[in-house]
C-alpha cells in the first residue's frame, strides 16, 4: 500500500494537477457557498449555469479561440463523436476524408464509414504507425465534406507537428491527448473534440470546439441529443451534463492559466519529453523507440525492450521507484510513458534516472 501519491504515467484517465485535486477536495461539501456539493447541485441552478459559461469563457481565453466558435461540454467521450461527426456533417452522396495514423483514427474512420462514404487520404498502418505523413503524401478526394485527423496517438506515440492544408474543406481534429499542451491556431480547424480524461479533466466530459459555420450545417432531421446546434443553443445544458467533470475542467483551465498558459506549458512539456527521449537515443539497441524522431509525441513516449521478460521486470521495478501506469497498450505491448501537463518535470527525471539504472544492471 502506497502512503504517498505515485508518479502517474497512465494514458487516461490520467494525472490531474495536485492543486486542482486539493481545491476540489476543499470545496466538495459546499460549492461556492451553495451549501451543496457540486455533485448534488441542480444543473438548472444559476450557480451551475454560471460555472458552464465561465468554463467556456476560460477555454476561449486560454486557447485563443477566435470569434465565431462555441465551446461545448458533452458526454459520450471522443468515441461518440466518431459517429456524431458524420451524422452532423456528412450529407448523403458526399465523401469525408480520413487520415489514419493510429488506433483511434482508425476507429473514427470505421464509424464514419457506417454513416456515409469515406476516403482514406493517408494510412500509416502498413508502416506500423511509426510516423506522421508529410503534406505531399496526403491524397484527398475531389471535394471532401470534411477532413479528419487525430493530432496525437496515445498507443503508438506519434504526434502531428504541423497542420495539414486541405482542399478548401473543413478540418476536423480529435485532440483528446494533446489539447491544452501547446499553442494552437484554432482558426485552422472547423471542429475540434477531446475526451477530457487525458489532459484537461476527468473521464466523463468531452470538450467540443465548433465553428458557427459547422453549426449551420447540422441537419434538422437528427434526433435532438445528436445535434451539435441544439447543444450550442442551450449552452451545453440541453440535458443533464457531466457536472463534476465540467467543474474539474474549470479548475484545470484556471491552473493552466496560472502556470503561464499554453506557451509555458509547451516549453515545460518539451523539456519533460527530452529527458526520456535522451535515454532512448543513448541506448537504441536496448530502448527501442517506436516513433520516428520527427513524429515523436510530447505526450506519450513509447518504446520496447529486448524481451517481454525485461519489459515485465521494468514495469515491476518501476513500481519500487513509485511510478505507475507504464505498461504499453495491450494491442502493441512494450512501455508507454504518458507525460501530460499534470506530470511534473521531476516525474520525467525520475523515469529517466530509472531507465539509466535499469540499463546499467540489465543492458
């Protein structure tokens, strides 16, 4: 039994900033003087409606979202958006283009194909999803209804480090695992979505950033709960929302602002990732990184050891260094260190030191 908080490298639900957890603990029994917990308060109350509106305002400020966009807080995770996006934005007879660079991009493409016609603009599966395709490798259909990509791939440890140019079509992005980690030109995207549980809150709430132009495209024939325009019209309060998740997201956004905003967070995230990648590059025959160098993720570092036996021992011994969550995704195995915003630099330094120590004894 641990008596101190572990260094949490889990990919999601993932680490939350300690100050956020402490504030949530202190406010749990009495939210803003209401005499009720945030878990009990009515979502129709003035206090909760103010919280939702403040959270949207905070997201717009910290992400520098331009006018003409709404930020929504929905349910169903990123996985539900895989279906809702084509339902809302892929009319009959038109085609949506998908860039498949990992497991979740593949799932999004598959679900869209159950709704309408899809075209693969690129697919890196044949290369083991080790890299992000270059702009000249993207082959779009003549006039796609939208183009979809996944900006960071938690399973394989790759990340987009440029925003692709599309053929005049709206760009849609799943940013579940790198939202809030770096500055972003939101105006380059028509629709952004992210499950909060990796980098901006707890499981149960999904952030959606949507342009008003996309809201105007929503078909009126869809059932109410599937319509993004109705959720926007009702300020994310069309039905009972994931109230605790929105509350924690509100605190995370404030924490991010207090810690220098996205530019400062990116600077810290680069330093954190460099500590671990430095060890991979020093011992490439022992720690075999999965992603090609120009596609490496700053959020998820993935690598293999010479044998599964050594990988099991690595994970076991890491626990003695107070680290948890390092086991790779079940589909690929190996080691995965998820180092989202809430992972302190000392956590990455501890992992790097452990990797050096483990190599010295087992390499």
